[in-house]
C-alpha cells in the first residue's frame, strides 16, 4: 500500500463520509454487479481528459491512473478479494458496487476537470438511473465518495505542475527545441511527480544513451535517417502505415483495447477494476520515470542530430540540413521514448492478466481509422518500437531502453500493489 504517510489524513477524511465500520461480505449485493460500469467510466475518462480538456498525452496518463485507482478501491471496499490501494473505511450492510464505482470515477474526474462538470453530472445521473433506489445504492455512493476523497487527498502536493524547466546549453548530443514549433520541453515537472507505485522516479536504472562518437550511435543514426525521413525514405508503404497507426494517443489505444479484452473475457467487476488499476498505475509510473530520464539525459532528437551531424565528431555520420521526419517531433528529448515506456508497461500488464503468449488484444488507431490484432506481447513490443523509428522520432536505443523500463515498472506495480487478500 502506497502513501503510508498520507493514510492517517485520508482515513479521517473518508471516515467522515462513511456511516459505519463493519466489513461487508463479498456477496453483499443482491445481484451480480455489472462490470460495464468500470469500462463505461473509463470511456468517460477518455473523453474528459483528452477530448474535452485537451490534456497533453503524457500528463493525461496520470489521470487515467487516478480514476482507475479510485474505482478499484471503491469496488474492493465492498467486494473484497484484493487489498485496497489506499485504506478505506469498512462498510455496514449491503452496498451497490456499481454505485460505488460510478461515484468514485465521477468525483475524481469532477475534481481535476471542473470544466467538464456538466457533462460528468449527466453521465453520473445516467449511471445511477439504472441502479434501484434504496439503502444499498446510497451506501454504495458513500463508498465511492470515500474512495475518491482518499485518492484526491493522497495526491495533494504530489509535484504536478511544479515550476520546473529544462535549462541546458546547446551542444552536440544535447536536446534543443525542434522545428517547426521550437517549443520548450513539455511538462518537465512530470519527471518529478511522486509515483503511484514506484518508490521514486529514478528507481529503475537506465544505461543512458550511446555516446555520439560511438559505432552504436552511428548505426542507430543511419537507421532513423534512412527509414524515418518524411521524403525519400527507405520505408515500404506497409511500414509507413504501421508508423502512422502508432501516432495516435497510445494510452487511449491501450485503454480501449483493455475495455474490449476484459469484456470478451467475461471478467467480473472486481477483476475488471483491478485490470484497469494495474494498467494505468503502471503506465503512469512508466511515464513519470521516462520523463525524469528525458530531463536528466536531455539527449537530442534525430531531426537535430541529422541536421547537425557535422558537429558530432563521428566520422560515420553525415549531415543533411534539410532532413525532416515523417511527422512533427514532439517537444521533449529523445531518451527514453515515452511511447516505448508506456507500451512496455502496457505489454507487461497484458501479459500478467492474460499470458504473454495470449494477450489477444485488438488495438485501433484514430490516425489511420484501422485496427490491428496482437496475439503476443512480443509482437506488440516489436511493432511499436519499429513504428516510432519509422516516424523519424527516435533512435533505436531510446525505444529498446524505454520498453524495458516500462516492463520493469509494470512488474514492480503488479507485485507490490492490488494484491489478493490472504
């Protein structure tokens, strides 16, 4: 259980919302709770975070984590079977797990995205309308309120939005704002946020990027220069489609895939809530660790490296001052890849939920309006790593090391949080 230093405050806060302190048996509900409430509110979270509030993708990943944890805590507070992430007040009498899950999600999203209050209120009313009125419904709502309040209290002063900037002196190998926007690093504070499961953003150690004078660097340089160019690349049409497929917001893609996968697997409400908590806690922490590496290493992007190759001191590289990638480079350093970190965490989570050789997920892309099937975690990892190089955005090492980081973060989260009760 994380945030032990915040537990006393959280318990007092949420206990005031509860009316009792007697444990509810797992079969407290008169009917089997519908897991669709979890996936419905995950869909609502996607709309709220990204569509309505245009939250930058790396930052939005955190809020997926917050919502998923609160929903999970609300569900297990009633159903049991797994340990809560944050200590929750126990419940007296029958309580609606669906009302609890909907309330937890609603309160967390309303807190962080007040501009969406009206839409969220309509969503919440629709969720509650399908639940019979009575004490079980009211008690479930109180459970959800408690779970949301404990999460919000635990995340107070967690480092989000801190006044941190990346200030580095331009030099060969060092990141600088990239064309065409020439914008400063996006959300540098993200690498200093208190993680959800990890002990610190730097817990998972990285080898660091290759020296720009090395043969390994020259090899990666040649690969991205040839296959990632917007014009005159060596990519096949199929590789271009793969690259573009993975230029959609990747946390949105993986959450949608998990919604389909949990439903097709027939997971109950507890297992469904836990699946989303695992995915979004792991990906949140992977992004935090990734952003810290980007900040600490501040390694230049391919577009800068290729245009300024005559300054790198490597005889195996040649400059092309007109080179541009297939798509615009986002405003943050190369090492490590955020997409790779997030994918590694998702891939490991899917493996732990469904088996590494049978993740059996369907992923859709809003960029290409197509979907693809991935039977194994290895296939997902391999394709996504190639795709970001074919877009011209990353060197190979940034992809490989980022993917490994994501797997290690997910392994830590899955072995330290959301554990079965003994």
